[in-house]
């Protein structure tokens, strides 16, 4: 993984961790450790599936990018596109928030 894409994915992880309550954030920190790979991959798959079913109660769209970022940590071919896509989503999110804010 290029150093730039690794930093970008780390930044997205930090954003997710900041948005989550303390205990789930601690779980995500634990999942990111190299020793948690055997747990991380199935959890990432479940998050992606849960994110695609976000129309159901309890599940949410937030699960999809978190699952993709977790997958990207272990699947090199996903690292660059995931970092670029999450960067695009973040820019659009910021633009939307600025548009909502009264000037």
C-alpha cells in the first residue's frame, strides 16, 4: 500500500472512531491490530452486508464504509479505490454541511 493511501485510510478510521461511542470505538481500534485479522475479515463482511441492508431497522449506511475500510486494510487491491472513494464522500459531505449552515 502506498504511504499516502495508508495515511488516508488511517484518517478515515480516526473519523469513524471519533463518531462512535467509546466502547464500539475501542472495538474498532482492536480490530485494526494485525493480530485481529482473523476476526477483522468476517466483521468487515458483515458490516458491508449490513450497510447494503441499511433500510432495515438497526442497520445503517455507516456500516458500509467502515466494512470497506476494514477490508481495504487486508486486501491491497481495494486500498487505493477505497481511500479515493471515501475522500470523495467526505468532500461531498462537507459541501452539504456547508450548504446547510446559514451564512
